[in-house]
C-alpha cells in the first residue's frame, strides 16, 4: 500500500481512505509522527487505546482466531472451568 498524496501550502496531507478506515481514524483525531534513523516516518493515532484498534489488522477473508486458540500449549480458561465443574 503506497498511495501518493500531495502536501498543501499549509503542510496538510490527506491520509488515504484505506489507511483511515483500517486505523479507525476520524476527523479531529490526533496523530504522532516519529522519524526513524533510516528516514522512515511512522504515523500512529494518538487518541486511540489499544482496545479501540481491535480488529483493525484483519483482511477480507482472513479467518478469525479466538485469543484462547492463539497458544496451543496453554489450556483455555473454559477448559479449566469445565474440569472444575466435573470434579
């Protein structure tokens, strides 16, 4: 995703719609810019909490994975609760 945008005389740029949508950006949101040593600029939403970004990295057709299924070596809370009820 490398959409080109033009800077206005006021130093304003338009963030491409796909990026705004995926980050959940709305008019008036604040952003933080960081320049890395290699010249790469990173833009992050400043007004968002981590919970607000849940699901922003999904792609169409990508299967959803439950948090419990992300670590196959860890027993899920549901499994533990079920075992407690059986005893």
